[in-house]
C-alpha cells in the first residue's frame, strides 16, 4: 500500500470500528427494551401494577407498549413488532407460542337497581332474555361469549357490541343491559356498589390470561424478566 493511501485506509478502519460500536450499542439497547403488547382489559386492570413492579426491579429498562385486541396482538408478535403480548384466551396463531400465566372467571354484571341485582347467580340460558353488551369480534372476550351463547345469539338484535370494557361497564351502570365480563375488570365498581357481579351457571366461566411469543425466537433479557414476574401472579 502506498503511503499516500494510508489516511483513506485509516478512515475506512475508523468507520468500520464506529459501525461495530454502533451495532453493539443497538444490540444492548434492544436487550434493554421491552416491546410489549397487551389486550385492552389487561392493559387497564393488570398492566399498571405489573409495570410498576417491573420498573422498580429494572429501572434502566425501556418499555414500549402496543394495545389491541387478541387477534391484532398475535399478528404483532408473529411479525416481530412486539416481542411479548399479554392476551386473553382463546388465542391461537400458527407462528406464535401461547403460555398461560393467570386465571380469572367471567361474571354477569348488572346495575344495582336491576331486577337481577338481588340474585347470587344467573343461568346461562337466561342471558338470551336480556339486552347483552359485549366486546367486538377479534377480542378474546367476544370469542368466549360466542362459544358460550353461540354465533346466532351474538348476531341477534339484542346484542350491543362495544370496543372497550369500560364502555360496557358504564352502559350496564346506566341500565342499558347486562354483560359477561372478566372479574378482574369490575372489582372496583363492585366494591364501590356501582355494579353487582353475579356468578354464571350452566357454562364454563373460567378465563385464562396468557403471554404470547414468536415461535423459534429466543427472548431478550428484558422479556425474560417480565415472564419471570408473570410467574408470580395469581
């Protein structure tokens, strides 16, 4: 190599070194960043406390959150837009592994002055007699209610579809109908006396929450640490 070419070679070497350092920094940032998806219910009623614990344990970690229904979140995991997603069951996708971490139950909610308010339980078949509020297609709750009541019932004119559990609760409080929702979503309203939660009889009332991850892809340290926290939930 000619002497006059040495500065150019040194520049190339310096650029290569800078690129390698940038790649290492990016890899380190990726490992410190939790790319998390969460269903609407879990984002509202579980995620605040969970992330507070996570940030206490790992204050240097960055968290990026996407919220959507189960179908949307599974697709985000499959395309590696998020690394983990917290979803309700049923949840199924060909390129995604789903692992349960917490159990809940469905309850029938009614307004405090509703005709059913003094009862302890409601038979599944009785729900067909009332205006029923539930979530939109694509949500795990809609899939569960459809499995319990059948597609024909949910396609009827006595069913109101809403995009948020909060909207369902407020509508039930206002006396617009009744709903089947996750117990975790109504604990505060029941304690305050704004809603009554009644047991469901005649159908499977169990609910399972799970985390979804892409099949064949190892988790980052940030995601592994969140999974470890999930293992300690009820």
